[in-house]
C-alpha cells in the first residue's frame, strides 16, 4: 500500500493521492473507477461534489501554507 497524501492546492482543490477510500455520510463507498488520485472540492461550486470540476477558477482564493495546530485539549 502506498502512503496517502492530501495536498492543499492554492486557490483550488484538495488533491488526494495514494491508497484511500471516500465514503458518504452513511459509510457507502464512492466508486472511484480505479483512480489512486482525485481532487475534492473546497469552494462549494462544483456540480460534481464532493469532487472538484474546476468551477473554483477565478472565484476562490486561498493561499495554502502549512502551519502547526495547537495541542489537543
């Protein structure tokens, strides 16, 4: 199995790559058609949610920069 990586793209999607599954609120698995890389929508504009369809272009701005979360309470 390959390590799962989630990349937060500037002004765009979350790119998930590796060995993963995506399930809905009931736990039913999405059929990813054999893909080991998908993009998830962050802007809310996609007609293909939860997957990105590129609708964010020129409508969503977020500079993706890693930071440390505060310690768990």
